[in-house]
C-alpha cells in the first residue's frame, strides 16, 4: 500500500480560485504539504535534470494523517431512488455493449441494500444475464440465462417481475437481430424488491459500490409494470411508455459509457 496518496479536485485554477486536495495517509504522525514550482522534471542525466523551485516559504502546512478508502470504478448513483417504494410488478431494461469478458458479475443497474438483502439487480456474468432479488429470511434468488454475451456488440437486457403471475424473467437479445435468450423462475414467497437504497447504474451497492460494469450502457429504464415484450422496449423522451418510473436518455450518437458521480479515484473528504 502506498503510505500517502491524493489528488486535486481540478487540474488548474486562475488566481483567486480554490483547489481542494484529497489526501489519504497511513502514517502514524501528521503529514506536511508544501508548495513547489516544477521547472524541469526529467531526471535524464543527458538533459538539464530535475529543477524544482522550493516555495515552502509561501505555503507549508501540517495535517493529521487519516486513512480514506479509494473506491475505484465508474458508476452513476441516484440517491432519490431510496424514497421510491416499489414492491412489484417491475421491469428493468437497458442496452449494453460489454468490452471485457467477465470472471464475476458486472452489474448494469441495481437497487440493492446489502445490510438487509432486499432489492434487485441486473448484471452480466459468465452465465449470461443475471437477475438477483431479495427474499425475506432467505438467501437472494439468483437466476441466469446460461449463455455468455458476445463482446463488443449491442445487447438489450431485461428483468421482469410479475407479482400477479408470481414469476421472474431475465433475458437478453442482440440489437438488430432476432437472437433472444430468456429464462423464468417462480417468484418465491417473501420476495422483497423495495430496498430503501440508492439506485446505481454500472455497479451494485454491497455495501460499497462493486461489480463495476466494463463497457457501455445506454437508456436504462425502470417500469412499475411487468412488460410482456421487454426486448422491444425503447426509451423515447417524447413518448413515455406505460408504467415508466425512471429512464436515462443517453445520446445515441455517442453511445456514452456510464459516468461516476463520485470523486475521480474515490470519495475522500477534503484535507
């Protein structure tokens, strides 16, 4: 482990503007920060060598050391979703472009409370599209399609929970093709979907963000109905579909990857 690490919240600033420094230190005592002007940083002996102008006389401070975890990975977090009471029915769908063969689960979208094992998640793993739902008093129900997704192609994923028919369906289909894979399972008694937790796109909260997605995610949607044909769902901001609770309209031209609402390399406080 590096004994001290940190970063700034911006790369440059004009005179009078502020820059925040995020620092994690494992040292027993305080750390010291000083100011320096880097004139030349190449240590090559054939060149001018390292030249640094020490400006400690203008800025030098000490701060107590404290360890702050760095949570790596890109994801989007929707905190207001914690107030959304949704016990079912439920449909979750998204377009995905996987770029790294998963050795474990890579979560596409989730609303999961690890402390109570309540909620749901939709991910991709070695066994294909995978749905996880909480079951009161039992381990979560995990259902997979059993067929890995080809890399670097667009796929539509879906999770459908029909509380009237007491079924769970999870599936995926190639975009622009007729290929489709779906499996279903009985919805167990005590199924709990109404996690009081943030909704994450590109990770699962357990309790820190993990199972980060490698690839692109477009147009994730959440509906409070059990869609009969989830493979045909398409998010159109001008024509909201029946039961639409939430949707994120990514620009189709850019096919943008998910972005993080956290700090670039973690969630350290200012130091």
